C-alpha cells in the first residue's frame, strides 16, 4: 500500500512539473513575443529569439529540479553548470530588448550588451562542458579542485580571446580593419567632394596612406600595389549594412574558437568513455553527445559570419541555421527532461544510488535508444564494456 502511494506521488510530481513547464513556456513566449513586437530588432531573429528563450526558460526549470533531486551529489554540480547556460539563453531576448530601449540614452547600449552577453554565454557553455569532462576524468577529486581546473583552463581561453573587449569596451571599433575602413572612407569622401563620378581603388590610394599591420600592431606603410589590393578587400563593406560584419568579426572569431574548444572537450569525453568505460549516470552521456552538434553548428554560424561580406545574405543563411540550432536545443531539453524523469522514479533513484556505492556490480543503464544501438550497430563479441558486459554478482560476506 505504501509503495503504491509512493508511485502515485511520483506520477503526480511528474505531472505537476510538466504543467509548470507548460505554463512557464507559454507565459515566457507570450511576454517575449510582445516585448520583441513593441521593441523590434532591426536585424530580425524575433520569433526565433523568442523560441530559443522559451527553451532556455523551461531548461532552467528542469535543471533546477534535477539539481534538487539528484541522488548523486557530485552529479548535481554538472547540472548546476548547465542551469546557468539555460538561464543566459532565457534572458538573452529580454536583455536585447532592454538594451535597445536604452539606446536613446546611450547609442552603444545594444552594442555593449551584445558583446558582453555573448562572451559570458560562451564562457558558461565551455565551462559547463569542461566541468563534465573533468568530472569524468577525475571522478574522485574534490568538487572545488574540479572547478579550479575548469576555471583555470577555460579562463585562460576566455582571457586569450575576449580580454580586448574587457580592456577596451569599444575595442571592436578600434581594430585594424575598422581603422583601414575609416581611412578609406575619408579618401572616398574627398573624391566625392571634388565631384569625381567614378571612384576607383587607384584614385582612393592616391588620397590616403594605409598602414601595414601585424595583428593589431602598426609596423609600417603599405606599398602602392598592396594598398590598392587592401582597398578592394574593404570596399564591399561600404554597401548597405555590410559594415556590421566588419565590426563584429573579431568577436565571432573568438566565439568560433570557444566552440572549437567545446567540440574538443566533448570528443575527449567520449574518447575517455571508450577507453576506460567509467560509471556514469543515466542520460549524462547522451546530454554530452547532443551538445556536440550544437557546438558544431555554432562553429558554422559564427565562422560563416567571419567569412561573410554581404550582410543580407548572411542574415538569410543564419535564419536557416537557427532552425537547426532550435531543433538541437529541443533535443538537449528532451534529454535533460528524461534525466529528471529517471531520477524522480523509484528505479532511477535506486540505480543512481547503487551506481555510487557499488558500481562494479552494475551495468550501464539502457533505454530504448541504447537497445536500438546495441541491436543494430554493436557486436557483443567484439565490443566490451558496461553497456553490454554483465556485471559480477555481489560477493556475500
């Protein structure tokens, strides 16, 4: 009788969480859609931003309950880290709205919000994935040691790629590309003021002198042929909104590198899983796996930005890519939800506790996805590990 009551209580809990998630998703989407409608983004992405933020809001709720109910306290920190990822995903659309409202008082409001929120978002994502990997490699290490290693490694990357925008808030407007753009612009305006109808790179080169750059360091002056070639390179950015691509290029290149680090960390995670086959909570491996296409898509999006010249074409391609990213985010949310459902069940809680106390005698938890993979893609005769190998029975004292 008592067991039946516990089971009914577990079902009620899941129904309550589902109801809460649906209410939060609906309310968040409506509020965000209204905010984006009355304060539209000139660059677009409004509906997609609202959908992405909604996933972030629901993901925040799910990770909160995972953190509270996680049977293995060490695993709870993994989900705490990903909780910050979902929080930033949820607040991004609203941060964008508020920054545009403050543009009246500070024309750089949206610019500052975007560059700093972007940098923090990818720091949190890389740190969350990094902690998952470090936790797997050094399972018995103290939590504070794991965080120390992660913050040290990810912090080093972050400082290497993003420190310029923290040392100079308008760094993106002071890069070598932007300085060349400004110099060429002055030459073009001089020619236009003189009434020249057909402005060519050669005519512009006669009016200006472009520096030679080594990174962001001025090391001399370009000779005539190199100067003309440089003017041709920069010329397309004078059309339409193409200038925006030139401004944000260093930021998106830094984001690309951070996502490359994420991909490397995930591959390291699975390489270690394959070699050592350590005990792992249910669905944690699948959560790591679905972040692989997410980080890969982010590399394509952001490096595509770096290589783009036509802003309007980039926006169209980026919109298409965002649909793939949204589908990936839904998949990520699905596996977080499955983790919550599993640890909220009696068998899930028992399995996770046994995994901590006696993992040598427990095989890896298999769901329908695992069974499908085992049935069609793995050969038990050649593949050995927790997924297939039966564990030895506990010895009786």
